[in-house]
């Protein structure tokens, strides 16, 4: 099964908001997106289509599960037949979480099982409109929210949480600051690479993952340094392609580690998974060297062999991260080393049991995950 929403894409595709059929739409977003005028434009188009709308703009960066529950309360009061996530990954994830809770208030977010059918869409449908080029949440089964009580990142997955419609309009991404373009672009890169390497990668996801990887290596630096519209447009599409790939193939330990670091140290998601990717490449090398060769050949890297493929791919990733001024080591992130050591057992436990880790080509135990994190902290090459 290949799961994918109806996708409207291209400059001006945002106008498709006005083609929705229904009575009421709840727009889930944040204050910054509201200030850019995108929410007002969406409301005006919905009004012309004969729909009432209400705005929930209380989404914070690295949103908590409590925000999704509060948004679901708003939905229960307003009774929308469309819930629209408008913004970066955070508003879209909150919209998806609230959509689930609105449909199934009898199920809590941590109880969601990716292999269970919940019979959603009896009350509403779901639309996602990304304004950043990274998370792929507009086409994915995933929702990332922080558990308020434990501080753990809830990596929720459910095939019924793939939006019904995604609007991928690069015009909305052109106002992103350069550093955000860099970090979200690295997030998309990790999605693309890991989705090609997973246990569940397949004949349908492989070409999508490779194309997303090739596009990101070609256009991310240009998008970051020059900010030209062609590069930003291609990055916007690449993020969605990577989202389609990983929602149908899963991810790997770079995401398991990144989710844990992000939750406990409040590091932006793209930076956390980006730092983890080179170490994940090293750790999975025994199982994935042939897949690394595929990626490197697609990138037209010369002189690669099965013996040097992991080193070549790791170097290629780090070079791109350096060119877009994204940290490549834990030491370069705003994390206190002693605090990291103190929390390393918790980090390892979270990462080892993260849903992304279960589809890794090589799945570490909690003890092995702890060793990986220790190696990351000291920037040592993975040799086990």
C-alpha cells in the first residue's frame, strides 16, 4: 500500500483553499504565520466558498501534547468539517493530533498504534499547507509532540493521519529566513536518506527517496546562500517527496536520536537529526553499504566502493551541512556536556524505543544506543 494525499502544488496553489466543500473550517497555526497574512487570506477564500472559519493560533515551537488537546477542545466547540494545518511542522502536527482527538476523544495520543484502524473522518477531513520545506508532515503518517508529563517526544504514527489534501505552494516558503531554510532542508535530507535505507524501503519509495536526496544536494546550498526562488521552490517539493517516501518506508536511528535530543534539550528538530545522521550512517554501514553506493552513484560521486561508501556518504552529508552553516557535532549545539552525560541513559531509552528506530536497517539495544550517544558526545567514529 502506498499512502499519499491529493496534492495541489505550484505557485498559486494556495488559492485551492477556496475549493473546499463544507460548512466550517478550523485553521491551526501559530502567531508568526498569522502575522504574515496567510491566515487572513485563507479565511477570505473560505468565506467566498461559503464556509465559516475559526483560528487556533496557539501552537508553540516543539509543541506539547497539551496544545493538541486544547486545539481538540476548540474543534469540539466549533464542530468543523475541515481541520487545516497551516505553517511549519509544528502547526501541522498539532492539527493532525487535534484531528485525531476530535474524531476519537476516547483514545489518548500515546495509545495510537500505527497498525490499528480507528475509523476517522466521521466528523471532519484534514488539509495541510506547509510554509517550511522540511518536515513532510503534509503527506506523512507522523505526528511529533512532546509529552508534557515525561518530557519525552511522542513520535506518533497512524495511516489515517495522512491528510486528505496537501497544498504545496512555494510562494508560502519564500519568506523563510535563511537559517530556517538550512535546518529544515537538512531535516528533509535525513528523511530522504533514511527512507532509502530502512527495512521497509520498497520499489515505490526508493525512486522517490533518491530523487529527493539528489534535489536537496543540488539546491539546498543555493537556496540558503542566494535565496533564489527556483532553488527554494525545488526544496519545497523535495521536502514533500521525502515525506511521501518515509511515510511509506519508515525512518531510522537518526530520527530516534533526534527526537530524544530535541525533547530533552529543546534543540530544533532539523539540527538534532542532522547531527545524528553521520553517526547513524556509520552504525548501519554493515547492513547498508550497497544502499550507500546507490545514493552516491545518484549524486555522481566518483571513486566509491563498498569499502569506502559509508565514509564517502558521511563526508558528503557533513560537507553539505557545513556549507549551509548547520552544526555537525553535538559539541556545536547549545548543550551542556555534563548535563548530556547525566541524561544519557534516559536519552538512550527514549531513542531505542522510538518508533523510527524500529525500521532502522540495524536496530540497537538501549545499551548500544547509549554507546552511540557517548561516541557522539566525544565525536568518535562508530567502530562497533
